[in-house]
C-alpha cells in the first residue's frame, strides 16, 4: 500500500450487542490531526445514526477499505475519555466478555450518549454550603497513625491496601486524613460506598472536613445532575468524588487514590447486564492510573484476605474501637423446646426488656420482610405459591395481599383454601412486619420502628427514620439488612439476629461467609459508645461450628477455617468461576441449548477447565422463565478466560434458538 492511499480509520465502540469495534473512515472535511481516541463520533449504523466513542485510530482494516463507510462527524474537540479510561473500558469488556459499546453505556452519562443535546453546557451548580469542622479535637490512636503513615508512604504509586478495622474503629477518619493529603497535592480521591450507606450523614462527614467540591454519584440522580457531577469529576473541579458501584467508571482529571469502603458488600457487584465487580475494577483502575487503592471493611471478603496472605495486598488493621468503646459480648439463644412468640424466644424477650429498662436501644434483625413467608392450609397442606416463579408468596398484612418477592406479582389473600375449600389457612413463619406487630403488642409503651424495603420506599423516608433513631424517638428498631449496614447507632446496647438458621443452611458456597459477616456487622451496631453491647443469636443449632467459631474465635478465625474448606473443595479464591446462564419460556429449549454448547465447547478445551451442568438454577422458574446454567471452573484466571472465549465462539456458531436469552457472569457473587 502506498502512502498516498493510506487511509485514516477510526475504530469505534458503538452501542450494540456485538462484541467488537466497528471501523469507519474519517469523516470528510476533517483533519486527522484533530481526531483523538476518546472523542465521540456520529456514525451510520444499520439504518440509524449512532453515537460511538473512538477507541483507536489506525491505518489498516481487516475489512475492504472501499466497503467502509465514513463517519458522519466527530462531536468533541477534546477527548471525553483519557487513554487510561479507554484501557479500563477495554479491560472491562474483555474480562467480563461484555459488548464494548454497552460498557461505554455504563461509563458515559445518558445525556452524552444522546444526539439532541443543549449546545451550552450547564454551569457547575454544586456549592459546598456546610460549615467546616476541624479535626483538631480528634486525637488519632496509635493504630490510626500507623495505618495513615503506611498509606501516605505510597501515595504516588499503585498499591492495594486492605484496611481491616472493626466497626467504629475509625476507618472513616483514616480515609479523611489520607484524602486531605491527596487533595493538598492537587489530586482527586474517588470513594466508593454501598448504596445503603450513601446518606446525607455520610456525605456531610466529608463536606464538613473539606471545603473542596464533592461530586456525588448514585442511582437517583437526574440525567442533568449526573452530567454535572460527571463533568466536575472529569475536569478536576471536584477534588472528591463519592458514589456507589457505577462511580468506579467516573473519569478523573488527576486521579490520586481510590477508596472502597465496606469492600465485602454485595452491592459492589452488578447483577444485571454488565456483571462487574466495582471493587475488582477499582484495583485494576488503580494499577492503570498508578495510584493506591484502599479497601476497607470490618469483615473483609475472603478473596481480599487471601490476597493479603499471598502478598498481593498490604494488610492494615485497626483492632480497637475509637474513643475506647468496648467490644460487645455474644450470646446464643437456644430455641429448642422454647416457647416462641411470633418467632421470638421468651428469654430473648426478657433481655430486650432489660436493655430498654436501662435506657438502651435494641436492634432486632431479621433477614426477611413482610408478615409471614408461608400461607398454608391446615387441612390439606396447600401452600400459596407464585404462578410465575418456583417461589412461595409472602403475606403482607398492611397491604392485605400476597406478594412474590422475586417477580413482584401481587395476589389477593384467599379466605378459604383454593384446593379443599376449607377455611383453615395458617400463616407460618415471621417477617419483619409480624415481628414489629408482635413487639408492639408485647411492649405497648415502647416506641418501635421498622426499617426494610417496604417502610423506606419513599425518598427520604430512611433519612427520617434514621434521624428519629438518633434522637432516641424509638427504643426498638426492627429491620432487614438495611439496619445491619454502616449506620452508626450510638445508643444501641443490644442487637439480636432472629433467623440465623435460615443462613446456616444456605445452598450457596458463600452462604457461611455472608452469615459470618452479617453477625459481625450486626454486632458492630451494638455498644459503639460508652455503653457496652450484647449480641444475641437465636438458633436451633447452638453447637454449630460456624457460630461457635465466629463468636469465640472472631471473624479471622472463621476466615481461616473457611479458607481451608475452600481449598479442599477447590472453590474461590483457590479457583476461578464463571456462570453461563440461559433462560427461556420453554424448559427443554434451555437444557438443549446448554447441553449442545457444553458438548461442543468440551472438544476444544483441555483438562485444566471443568464445565459442570447444565443444572437448573436454585429457583428454576422466575417471572415465567425457566433458568439453567453451566458452571465453568479453572485453577487459573487465564485458562478460565480462554474457556470463555471458546464458549462465546461456539455460541456465535450455534446461533441460539429464538426465545433463548443467555448471559455470562465472571466471578459470580452467587451461584444462582
Ligand atoms: P468506622 O469508619 O471504622 O466505622 P469512624 O471513622 O466512623 O469508624 O469512627 C467511629 C466514631 O469514632 C466516629 O464518631 C469518629 O468521629 C470517632 N473517632 C474516630 N477516630 C477517633 C479518635 N482517634 N478518637 C476519638 N474518636 C474518634
Ligand atoms: Zn386445603
Ligand atoms: Zn413470582
């Protein structure tokens, strides 16, 4: 090819389910010098016009040059995404085997992906109005000083730290001090927190300390708010960026540090579309940007602890609670042969009374919302089930209906059994709604509140409840996970978990890890200030090794045993997993598809990769779809990735029959 025929070809990521870039000729009347990767470009795509992002500019194409269409026009004067961001996008697309155009959809705000947009960008409207509070009154503990010094030593290079600090040990204070240094150097700090912790209280701890602008990202922003926050981060106008999972894709002008608080939290894993782990991407991004990454938790994930053990991460610890608050004591409530009142053992009620009498607040945790999880016929044993799912319907008394917690279906409560016509329907089991009602009857004088998805649906309702808890307007707090996370309740002296047994026998291999984390996190809510706390676990299995391990040996003792079990069973972190899940309204079609896929892929794979299945998912039918999956396991990440490439190639050739939907989940959080 002679120089005169050399063309400039743009490799563009276009929103489409296809897993590759698209080649376009440079737009006519355009100077190649002015085009850079990271700029948006308008391109003809099928019969439409589409906005894509230029990933690379090359001079040859694997397609015939005369078949390539010219792009319509380049939209930006400057790249919207830096080279590092483009690398991160490519990495994400490759690692999760997800269409790159769709990864871009997770990165660019909607308003930047639309063709019609106001010409003039909105001014930044965010002003930090909160009066600043100085930190001079807080005397750092020795442990805090050591941890801060250790991180500050590596502010200009990539290092991953795992900060293991019990709840209330002053982790946030550590973040604030480190961020102060980063900001003073003119760099930006990106802080990821779980959705549930993103409350005005959390944000104000940052804005009270820094006069700097803070860009906040969460799922409730309007498109315009999101664009403004995005630009503030990208242009460097906001030295501090705080957000939930998706904020990991925020462009930063001068990245300085990434902090992932409560790194074990499941909300960092996206469970639809692009199934990514924001925590894992944080580490990849830290490496790309050559900046430190701090993962913090009172109950670090098994994976992260393992990474400390094999020296990939630097382990840091804050073993003491800040301000001298003492650790809570654990008690097992043996439910066997005890009288239960709406799922609460009598001697637990005595303890609740004792703590309230002493002026403490009591937290009752129950991993199940609604009134009763089972409606059964006392005569013929008919059980109310969902028409669309393999699931029981939960009875909600306040709304006076039965609801499916998996597909949202709502059904009237029958007055008699639809099978035998007897009027003998019983409500079995207890959810938060029932426990709340029962406690109100038992303690009519006491103010009780409930925190779960049903009571916090409205904007700011969680805020309102939290505020009232702090003002001690309630003595008993009943709730689900929402209550177990992050929030600081200084007056809670007792915490109880009612249905430990439900999680003791969970089918997922991570069930025990999550239960141990839950117990320690719930315990962290009790006795954070002067009053020492007590934690009660109700169980029919008071001799269960996991419970004894967590309460006698502590979280790390549990982790060490868990690691041993995982090693024996060749489970993560000693192996790598991916799920290929398929669903269809026809049961046979799913199994046929996955069986053929497995058979064909196996011929191309060696023994280093195992494919199990197809098996039905734990709940086979959901919202009318039958679901089954292949589990792909390998001892090496590379081998797993190669196997996934093979599987995708086979799928491409197979052309899945119509009506089949499928997706890949790399490093799944749950085995389905
Ligand atoms: P964590 O993030 O580990 O839960 P925080 O940083 O929120 O812990 O600290 C818990 C409480 O203790 C907060 O009210 C915080 O202001 C306070 N605190 C933190 N460090 C100290 C310290 N060195 N001395 C006294 N109080 C502290
Ligand atoms: Zn019946
Ligand atoms: Zn359902």
